């Protein structure tokens, strides 16, 4: 249909909103509450436009175009209205930009600058002071910085179907809250951090461990080991000003070395280890009549979700710990023994795209190394140490780089340290939805059949569709597998499992859209296009790896030969596997 935008006639498809039509015509309309594929509740009023014949200004994010529509986006009436709506939001905002985590990456701050707002014209209308919610191990909520855009509510409710937060109160007492104001740490929050990823201000951020990590690095008595998740190599470049999806593995290693870490290792090593254990667990369940479908357990947000909402299905979870936790356990046992370092002097730091990893690291089940050493070193319970000590998000790592002045784009390419830095292409693709499934199938097929795969790319499980399925022929034994990302899609598969209607043998679930590369700790903004570019880089690194199957990793083979002895063995059971529990509040 033909419409007119600022006196220019354009053609747009029927059903488009004014906001979409203007974007197609090269006109950017400011928004705050709107976020593509997440929220469009039209609460902020920043996107208003003038439409001929309408008595008032219309909100472009929800107004559909009609044939012959005449739109004006830039006259004085529109500009004044947008500016005033931002000024009204600023009236209740603390304006502590200089010390805010979102300084220079805040949409409210950007619009304030764009509209030339230099002073606070309106007085504060909210009478009560809202306390910071620091009950979560992963996230911090500062309601004083909340502009009631509703993005966090929408992503928690619609994308994740968790509904841990919602609007409460009316009028001047309106706020975003948890049930009975108990705090995120006391409700069924999965710690996924998607709320922090979509928040336009600093109202929800990750709980930072940067100062703790600096303290450990500067302590001469500590050996500080760092591990980097697969998705970091396609995210940290963005946070340091490079194009979306930049693959910066070597530069990332160089930057970490300059921060002062004792050794630079790779979570991909543990991802290969996870595949060995998980692949053998799957084959054992198939052969011995174990609980099927087996569901992956690498995503900590997903684990918390099933513990809260589907506890009857816990037996379907793989007992494998996530790669992060396997790495920590191996670092403080195998590596400690190999190097003669007292495990109490080892500090393991994880760089993760995920805020839920902060919670996972402090789960009481994640102390396998302590149990391993308890009798040998005669440790008391007061000396308890976790397998992973600190977790930093991609955003936190970028702040550390900037703090010491790392010129990231000009860093030389450097390599991981050994032995916990060796990995295969199968481990790299853990960062994308479908990657764990594909990696597992590469190994499970060859272990089960004793044959070499002619084509190791399982393209059926790749992509960004919410739920994907495939049939795999294990030399005559056919199994159906499924992949889901976001908890909304996980819920669909779990309901089938609990109803006895699931046709699958193996299911992969990732909490965040796109998998770990779309995690709650990744650079802001993150949207579909950005996730797609990150995925392309993930698969390109896999394609150029010399080794692309986890069971071919020579350092993993050495680990089994010298320490673990065999997959699913006694030592593996105690260090690499765990149990999950029903949770309720």
C-alpha cells in the first residue's frame, strides 16, 4: 500500500506498523519500551508521530499503516512531545550515570543526549525510595533506575515462560517486582539474565565479580586459572568495539594474558570432556533400558527451570555437569596433581556469556574437588572450596580490558596454554543452539558403530528455529533427536515428555535464544541479526579446526589414560557427574 512519510510517497506491505514502515524508508524513530520480538506495550510514548486526521499523536510501535496514510515524524509538535516524555522519565531517575554499569550503553542516556536535555525540569513524583534487590547470586535489581518499560517482564513471561517478575502497584506506586517483594533470589528465577540483556537502563545488571578477580590476580600466593566459554570468542570483540560476530579467539587469549592470569585455558577442553561422558551416558541408556529421552544438562538456567517447573522429569536429565564445572573439578584435581600445586592455592575464573553460571558455580553440588582432596589433605568443612571460584560475563571481561588499556583490535594472535587448552571443533559449536547435540552425535555415532562418519555436519539440528528435530541412523538403530532454545520451547518438549508423548531419544535444551551466544551476559544490544552473525563465526571456527570430534582430542585421551581411566568410571562419577533436586518456594 502507498503511504506518505514526511512528504515522500513510499510503498510498504500491508500489516506493517508505522515504526516498521519508517525503518524501511530509512527513518529511525526513537523507542524505549519497544524491542523487536520482545516487547511492544507502548508505555513510554517516545515513538510518537503525527498522522493526518488523528486528533492526537500516535505511538508508532503499535499503529498499523493504512493505504493513503500521511505521517510526519519530525515536526515541532512531535519533537516536543518526545522530549517531554523523556524528561518525565528522568524526573524519577537517579541520574547517577557516571557510576552506573550501563554508562555509555544506556538507551535513556542516549535519548537524553539526542534530545538535548540539559536539566531536570520536573520534580520527583515517586515519594518512596525503592531498595536494591541483591538477593540473587547472578543479578542485581535497582528499581530506582527502572522506567517501567516492561521489557524484562515481557522477556521473562513470553520468551522464558518463567514469570519471575511483573508489574505491581498502581499509579505513582507502580513498579516491577517479584512475588511479595521477596527478591529474585527467593523466587523461581532461572538466573538466565535475559532481563538484564533487554533492560534499556541499569535497572537490572549482573552481580559483578571483577574486584574479586583483580584481588586474586594480584595475590602472589594464588595461581589464577581462567577458562573461556565458546561463545566468548564471538562476543568479546563486539564489546571492545569490533563488528558484530567478530571471531577473535587469538586476540582474546592475548588480552587475558595481559590481565595477569597464571594460565589461559579453554572451556572447550571441558566441552570435549562433556561429550565423552554424555555420549557414553546416552549409549548406556539406549543399551541398558535407561530413562529416555535423555536431556542435556549444560545450560544452568535450564537446569533451574526443570527443577522448579518439571521436577517429575529430573530423571531425564543427563547427570553430567556442565563444561564449566567439569573444568573446575579437573583443574583442582588432575591439573593440581600434575603440577604439584596445592588445590587451595588455585583460583578458577570462568569467562561466560551467561549470568546463570554465577549461580551454578555456587551450587552446593559443585564441590567435587573438595571431596576428592578432603581425606588426602585432611581438610575440614571450614576449608570448603568450590570447583569454580568466580564467574565473569563477557561484559565484565570487557570492562577489565578497558581498565588496563588493552587495545584489543591490535592485539597479536596468541594460543591457549596446555594441557587444558586443547579442543576440537565439536567443542566450539557448544556456543550455538544445536551445537551440543551435533557434537554428541559426532562422537556417539562413531563409538556406537565403530565406523567413521562420512559427513560430520548435522545440518538438521542447526539454525534458529525454536524447536528442530532430526532422525539419526546409528548403523541400523534409528533414533529421533530434538533441539530447543528458550525456555518457552523447552516447556513444549517437557510437557510431551511428562504426558508420555515424546518420540525422542535425545534432547538438547539451551535457555537463551540462539544458545549461549545469546546469553544474558553477552554484549548489549543482542538481537536476532547479531545472534546469527555470532553463530556463523562459531561454525566457521569449527570448519577450520584440524580436529572436529571430541573423542579425538589428544589431551582428553591423556586425561583418561593418566587420571580418569574410563568414561562413566568411578573417578568420573565423583568429579564430573551430579544430581539435581526439586525446588520450590
